[in-house]
């Protein structure tokens, strides 16, 4: 009797376990399906939208920054009989102190799982390692069109993309990347996954930028993918089209990209696409310790100076691929921490104890005569504005490059206020002093600024080029 009862209990337990096992598996399948449907809710709407007919748009000619040609050589001012720095006897405020040494961040470690493959790549010299779902598949069947793109979106949206997104966004934060740095990180990752497959690279960038909250669209023409981005500031010399009264620029991340005259795209956006790319660069990212030394040679008041500074290659590498945007952006780009510290160490002995006028004239002469002049057309075959660091790196510079560097030096070494001056075909600067100084002036926000032209050789504070004396420039605020 006991044996029969035991057998009965055992059978009941086994049946219960089997039923529980089956119920759990059924629940798991059902839950996974519900989870998948939940995850794909917005993507499903977007996927269906992408299947609808796209319209053809013309690629409009890129906007030129300044059509007036610059002079082939720098003009020279007639030296004053006497440079009287004593007309302003206010001592210079203490120079800005050095910033703490930069900390090279460590990238996130690899994740060890069978679901992902870790892709290694470089971003401006630092090694990164980001996991991507092994099942990612951007293959297309037949001719590229919107229906194929819709299928590809659906494929990526069903992968485990959130882990990749987490790594990208963590790196953006840790490396101090701005929006463009984030774009380039995503693009460099795509190149390591889809080697020499430009269309797949652009689709990958499109998907992950949209999932990161950026307003980015995609288009196609003749089996070629086109990446479209709006920007908070104008992007010059880059073709664009207008969608919903917003310029969408044709962004060619790869070098020597084939230009398109028209393309098919859509006007609506994914629900996540809320942020427009901002090209402001308020912090130079911390990548490497690749510093290069440069000697600034110039003569001031009959005395020769050889000032050694070390500048950081991070900014050079970053700006190499940077879209050319409005000049106010460049006037507000800082120097990398290492470069700033080197400049403070080098310049402090020369500025300490000087009057405001003496200090500004010293810096003005340095920028006027320490660098070789050449227009961007002659040096690059196109217009290119320099970030402050780039003037140290490239063999030549022109008026806006010198004005950007000079304004940085004034802002960070003297505590005086400086603005940029935008004339037709020329960029200059003006400085506000704490005591009246004779010379050419401008008024801005009820304050008086003295013209300081870093391209007008031998010109001291208050000397404007003759051809611009009667022209009211646009003010570039810092």
C-alpha cells in the first residue's frame, strides 16, 4: 500500500514538473513575443512609413562663407614714430591659472558573451572596443530602394542594439565628445564592421544616430546611400535640400565621396529624432598625449623673442574632418588643456607686471609676425577656418586664423574682453581696455573697443586697415 502510494506521488510530481516546465516555456515564448512587440512599437510605425513612396529632392549648391577674395599678401602698417604704451598705465590683471593635467579616460572593457562581437577601432588616436550584436545584417536583395531600406531598419531594430548604444553614449561622456565627435565615433565603428562597404556604413550610422536621438535622415540615388543631417549652424560648401523648412546637409563622412545632384528621401522622422547636430566645440576631448613643440620667433621693440610652446594633436585630428561652419564657432573653441598650460607657462613671465596696453601690443606683434601668411585657397584649395591649435600646426595661416588665436590669447591670458570683427573679405579683432586709449574704435553694447588687427603687420593697438575705416563690421561675440 505504501509502495503504491509512493508511486502515485512520484507520478503526480513528475506530471506536475512536466506541466510546470511546459507552462514556463509557453510563458517565456509569449513574454518574449510581447517584449519584442513592445520594443518594436515605434520602429514598426517607422518601418511602415519607410515603405511608402519617397520623393525626389534636388541637392542644392552649398553656401559660401564669404565670396569676397582675401589679399594674397598681408598689408604692412607704417610704423609710428613713437609707440607710447604708457598712455594706459593700468596694470594687467593676473593671467589665468593653469588647468589640471588632463586624464586620459579608459575605454569600457569588452563584454564576454556569445551574443556580441567586440569591434576594435581608433578615434583620433585612442583605441576603442565596442560590442555589436553578431546577428546584425544589412544585406539588401536586388536594387536599392526605400522598401529595401525599410527591411534593413526592421532587421537592425530587432537586434540587441541597446548594448552598442550604451557603449557609444558612455564613450561620448567619458571622452568629452561633442555631437560631431559622436558622429565620427559611430562612423569609425561602422567602418570596422563593414569594411569597404560604404552604403552599409551609412545605414549603420543613420540607425544609431536616430536611436541616439538625433534628427538624421537617409536617402538613395543610383544604388548609393545619402546621409542627411540638419545643423544648428550653417555648414558651408556642402550641398543640401530643404525638408519642412529645415536645411538637411548631404554629409559625406568618407573622403573623395561622389557628389549627388538629386536623391530620394522622406520628409517625416522617427519619433526618437528630436535633437539637431550642434557643432559647438566647448571642450577639446581627452584622447592622447601626442604633443608637438613649436618655436614662435618674432621681434618686439627691437628685442628678438623665441618662445617655445607645446600643442596637442588631439585638436588637429579632431578638426581635420570637421565641417566648415559659422566663424563664431571657431572663435569660441578652446585650446586643449596641455596646450593652454604650456602657453601659460611660456607667456606668464613676459606679461607679468605689464600694463594692459603693453601686454596686448606684445601679443599682437607675436601673432602678426610669428606665422607665415597664405590664403586658404592657396594652401588647401578651399576655405578652412582654423581652431586655435591649428594655427600652430599648419605652415600657413590667414586673417581669420590669426584673429581666432589672438582672441583666445587675450581672453585667457589678460582677462580683457575681446570680440571678432567680420569685414567683407577680412576678419579682425577689437579689445576693450579699462582706460581710454587713442586709436580706431568701435562701439558694442555701450562699450568701446580698440581695433587690434593680427594680420596688419606692425600695426599696434588702435590701428585699422585704411580700407575698413569707414565700414561697420559684424561683431563676433565670444
